[in-house]
C-alpha cells in the first residue's frame, strides 16, 4: 500500500474515534487536514436533506440518496451524463433491492443485520464544501454471533464537486463476550460489497478488480458467478458500464488489509465484494474498516486524485470502443439452398456527431454438429462461405443497414458475423442461421411439464406464497410481458396457431385453480389464520386464472395444443414401487385415475398422454396406467432408453411395452435438446442473447432433421417450469416468444413441423416392442430425493401412513378414500427435492394429520370438505326419482318427484332439497333411497301445517296446508380407535406407571 494511503488510513481511523464529539468540540483540526488531502474546495454548497427513511446529499456533480435501511444507496444520479448507479437495481430476496454498498458480517445468515436493519442518523458537520454523516446501529444479543452486543457506527464524508467520498465503519464490542465473526466456509470476518446495476440495465455491465497490480475484467457473456479469488493486496473493485455516454463506474478502494474478492452475477445485477480477514474483538474493543468510494463517469483527473489510475487505464479503450454497440441478424433463421436473404445490422452510437466506418460481414460454415451454448459461437471458426465489406456512415442514435445475400447450397449451420471499424475501435456481433431441404425435415414434439405441488396444510391454508396462483398474475416477466408465467405461456402459444405443443398442466396445479376459483385461497398471517381469502373467487387476479384455463381449453379444442395429465399430486411412482415395494401400486392406481379425472374436470379433455413425475419409471406401472386410460408416456433417453431391452431403433420412433396384458406406448425424449431448453437457452443476460438463443434452438432442431430425416424429436422439459427456474424469467419468456416466431417461420418453408405427442405416435405408424425399461429417473439416481436423514425420515413417515391405511381400510369405511387422498399429498416429490426440501410439509402438517386420521378416523374438517367438494364435482350424485302418493278422500294419485341429493356441507341442509306442495288433507309417502355411498338422510324437517312420521325407509306426511320437506345430512360417527399394540408404547406406559408409583412412595415417606 502506498505511503499516502497508509497516511490516510491512519488519519481516518484516529479521527473516527473523535467524530462522535466533534460537534461539541467545534470540530478539531482533522477536518481541515482531510479537506486539504482530498481536495475539498474552500467553498461549496453541499445540501443534506432528511427524507422519509432516507438522506439525500447533493455534492454538485451527483445526487446521492442513502436508505436508512442498511445505509445503502438507493438513488445515485450523475449530473454530467445523466448516469444512474443505483435506482435500477432489482429486488434481491432478503436484501430487498440490490443497492450498492451493503456490508455483512458473514457469521450471520446472509444478508445479515447490518444490511437489513434501520439505522439511526444525524448530520455531524456541513460547511458547504464538506459534509459528515453519521449512522448508528445497536445489535443486541445476536445469537448467530454468539450472543454479543455491538454498536456499529458508519461515517460518510462528502466533498463538494467530487464523485468520490470516504466510507468508514466502526464496530464496537459493548458486551462481556468476545466476538470472533468467522463463518465455517471461509476465514473472513467482514465484507463490503460493490453491487447492483450501473446504468439502466445490467446488460452491458462489467465486473472488475485489481490485486497486486494485475487487473481482472469480465464482461457480458463472461461474468463470474459464485466465485471467490484470493486477493491479499486488493487495490480496488468495480462495476463498470462502458457503453453509457462518457462511461460509468462504481468502485470501492479498500484502505484496510484484504483477504479475498467474491463475484456474483444474475439479472439482479453484478457484485464484486471486498472480503476482509477474520478478526477477534475483545469486550470493549473496536475495529474500523475504511474505503474510498467512487461513483461517476470515467473522469481521468478525479480517478487519478484517489489513485485509481489503473482502473482508468484498464477501461479507457473499452469505453471508447463501447460508444458503439452492434446487433446483427437475418430476415429468417432457416433458408432453403440458394434462397435470397438479408443480413440486418443495427449500429447504436452514443457520439453526438456522424462518423465514417467500415462494416465487414461474413458467413462461416459450422457444419452439422449440435451447438450446446453461445460460448461455442463466440469462438467458432470454419470455412468462409460469403463475405461483404461496405463503407457506412454511423449517425448518433441507431443506424440500420440491410445487405442481401444468397444462402449457400451446403446444408448445415452457419455463423453470421458483423464487424464495425470506426476511429480505430472495433465492435462486433454474431448471429446464426441454418440451411436445409424439406426432405431433411424433422417432426418436433415439444412437451412442457407445468407443475405446482400442493402448498397448503390440512387446514386448507398456505403457509407461504400460493405459487399456483402467483405464477399466473405476478408481474414476474416485466418489462416484456404482463402477468405470470402460466398466463404468458398460454397467451404466446395462442398467438402462433400453426405451432403445435403438448402441455401437462399438472393435476395439483389444476385442482388448486379449480378450488380457488370456487372457494378462494387462504394464507397464514403472523397473527394466525386469515379466513377472509386474500384471493376470493371474485378477485380480478382470479379471473386471470380463469382466462388461463380457457386459453388452454380453446387451443385444445382447435387441436393446436394437446393437454396431458398425470398423477393427482406428483408422486415419484417408480421410486415408491422400487424402494418400498408393490404395496404402493393400489394407491398409485387411484392416484393416476384421480389425476386423469381432475384434468377432465378442469380442462374438459379425456387425456391419454401421461407425464410420469420426475420421469421415474418402473415397468410395474404399466397395468395401473393402462387402467387409468393412459396410452402414451414420455421417458428419458439418457437414463431409460439407454439400458432398455427389446427392438431398439433409436429415440426418434415410438415403442410399446406390455406387462401382464396391459400396454402403453413410450416416446423417449431427446435429452440433449431437452436440457438445452431447460437449462441453457433459457438463461440469457440480455434481450440480444434471448433472440440469439432462440435461433440456436431452431438451428439445432434443423440439424437433428438433417441427421434423422422424418424422425420425431421429443423435447420434454421436466421441473417446476423452465421459465420460472431460469436465472432471468423475463428474458426466458422473451426467448420463448422468439422461439415460437422462428418455429412458425421455419414450418412455412417445410423444413420442420411441430406436432403434439399423439400426432407423433400416429405419424410413426408402427411402434417397436420393448421388454424392459430400467427403473430410473432423469436424474439417474434417487440421491436428489433420498440421500439425507431428513428425506429418509419423510419417506418413512409416508410409508407408515400407507401401511396404516392398508391395515384399516375396512374399518375406516367411507373415510378410507379421504385418508388415501391425504397420503397422496404426503408423497409429492417436490417437497423431498434436495434444493427445495420442505420437511414441515410432511413431518409437521400432512404426516401427523394423516396418521391420526388413519388411526382414529378423525379427518380434518377442511380435508373432509375439500375432498367432498372435489369428488362430488368429478362424480355428481345422481338425481333420485322419489315415489310420492297423494291421497284425498278415496282418490290416490301417484306423483313422481326428482331431487338432487347433493350434500355440500357437513350437518347442513341438502342443496336443492325436496319441497312438496300438497292440498289440505293430502298424505304423501316418500321412499328415500341410499344417498352418497353408504350415507343416508338421518332426519327430516317439515315446515308448515303438517305432521311427519318416519317409517322403514319412508316418510309419511299428513298435510294440512302447504308443506316443505327438507332432508338433513349427518356425518357418521368415527370408527372405534385401534387398540394399542405397539410394544414401545406399552413399555412407555409401563415405565410411566412405575415412575408414578415411585413418586407416590416418596411423597408418603416425606409426609411421615
């Protein structure tokens, strides 16, 4: 560290201990020393304004707003070039927005109390040329830090006319316990993060830092994420936007000894974090961390003033070059040999005057190999197929150039590249096309698995976000689309009616939609249960759910979209059968039939295409699937086709597998293409990448056709939803819109054709026979769902519930089907998945409630009601014809009356109750059939002037006027509890009795 930096470090650490009393002492001489050193002018007019939850500082060249939550900058406006260093930083989980300058004691759970707490504030000093702000936070009995009590004081010192300021954080241990804040994953004690979005979007930002005189720089496409580098001599860290006019830089220059640097990147913005070594803070001790913060343009003089010359030198050429940005594309993605086309080039200049430039365009043959990611394109090379050089004039703003070309005759993939040379700087961009013939076309069957598991408890209340609804109406895809993923998927598909698709809206997702549209959605609040639905059936958001359903139903009615089905609540059926045994087959059979029925109820289709959850297969599933009406399933190439036995002819044809006389057709997905869609092309950093990734996907599909002409390529995406699970859902949705457009365009020239899964089977004509498919999943092994003690405990509880149900089905009577439904909730694979493990769902909510219901017959009220609502909607009770005879004098007239015996609520009046209106003196005899399984009406209510008499299955009413008769339904008594047979329970009771006797004996002895 240079001498002048050591001097400054000593200066600010010494003065920080006096700043608390500076105002009372009239400010000691260190203020003038600091002003002289930093170049604060002798006069100025800094303004400091306290707002609601924030403080704003105007230093003449910038307006900086500091949020009192975490002392982070929420708005950082640079006047000279209208630059913004903070305001566009998106939300970032518990950190709230990814605003700059958050600090963290890593022994606490991220992001820690410092970045999320409300701090106290006071203005210590402001003479116009210099302002000193103080922020204070008391941390009391922090358990994550060993129960310590801390006071943390931050000082920010600003100068008039300067883009940089001093940042000081002093941690004081004011308790009797020593502080050693070191996490178990790195020997660091404190961090300060340069984070967020520099400019209006993250698209053009760079990560950078300098250590030991070496500068490290990563731009879009090369960003570092979740990476730690050793940096014991860290000169600076920075986030840089070179494309903004004049450039923008947000840099931290640490003045303490450092240990490492940490880098992150996603759509929330970039992060380059300074990490300081571990330390021990004794009671009464303190430690200070000091840094210079620079936020502004690439101003050479001011960067030099704070010794950030290496930052300026490293980025000077980048800034000059980045005043020009380039996009290149073509008028279509796929061409027939010899077809005429256009190369489209957009050049954006941030200069304020026109400049002359040279534009070089090339078309390079890449061959027929599949392209796995954009990285291959950026470094691709091959045979030059076409080139053109033209002189152009680039004007301020965006200039557009179109250049015609003739498509080569050689089928395959081609790289399109545009290079702009201007003022000695070079800018370039790439795109991708394919050339093919209709004879080399391929049928593509896209299969989406759109799933949301049940997230409610047996009380019917969601303890977290009701994602089945949230992903319909949430503003998660802005700025490109309104509303959530499920709505937007349906909407975008509806805009391209020639593109065919298969979508499995999972039965648990559909069931939640159906129930919410009729009875509302309940959430748990900190004060208890919110029984007024935050989403009532009439809520406008719920109408979006209804619109989503009807968009899918409409596309299905037109044959554009095939709606598939699955089990009711997403069990990994092959796992249960393979690991726990065939005793699961009966429940899984009911689970499959219920799933098919829910799909029919909500979507109005009798689906025969079935999504096997997690693609976890077992040949023993064939009879139960066939019994549910299933004809086709899709499994995985990598782990299930590879290892299958029988007439193997590749993955581009269908197969049949027959077990005990039952048969299903099997298609195997193209694992490479499916994973490309699920995990690669849906992870863009900017809109241009979204467009380029859509091209990549279509080109790879065309290459599949060249290799396997006439085959069916199945692209099936497992997981919750490939858009939701991307790192940038808005850009993934934008990619999807481009993909649909390019598929539609390519179909028009006959090179490929999108088909549904059922269409794919019909096109093949013949299916080959398999004798064995290995019991595996897309993940290869059970480790994701069954490798930790917690997961194994959850599965064990589910198996215990099944065994209890099998033993007590007869005794449970009508409640047996409800207990079975509860077990279906327990085995939803999402709650066992390692990355989203939800132990409470099984072991706290559904497990105990299911076992209690199985053992005692005590079914939770909401579960009973929900089950009855679902099953009576699927199978409405019949309309019973009741025989009634009315007698008047010697005349007896038979009357036939229809009544719908639908029981809606426990112990409440039957809906559409039978009402008879008879003449005075008439007598009616009503024969009552059995209703709702084994249940019967237990009592009658007669209104009006009449007398009722219940006989053997009949009721006789003597009428003296107009009479209404209503039947009331009574729920049967629960079965007798099981006797205690568990030996451990008996031993526990015996031990308790012995202990009680011993206590009584001791008390009697003391009494004597």
